[in-house]
């Protein structure tokens, strides 16, 4: 089975799954924290309309997990706040 990395752990996925769907299938419900209050966020709309499911993918912040296709070897990380070193943005 194919896997990608999420915060250092291997996450298996089926062909055609998104990063968000694969994380959800593994029981991961939150992979972002809001920048002001640090509240957990994960899938909300599931179709790319909102921005609750943001993750860092291969070093790029602000990727919507619900629409990013899962691919072997992706490095996905929890996004803290804006996902940038300068959290004031």
C-alpha cells in the first residue's frame, strides 16, 4: 500500500484518496491550529470551499488537505497558525 508522511508517521492511502480523506480514515481529526486561539481544525466542508483543513505539504503552507491528492512520498505536516515563520501575516 502507498503511504505519505504526516508529522513523521506513515499514513497509508488508497488510490484516488485525498490527504484529508487518508488522515480521516486513520482517525486523525485535527491537523491545524488557529493562529489566535490555537484551536484544533480538520475537515469541515470536505470539498475545498472553506480553509479549515490547511496543512503544509512538501514545505508549502496553506494547502487544503481535502483537495490535495495523496501521493507516495508526500511530506505533510500540521500547520500552526499561518504556516509561516512570521505569524503576524
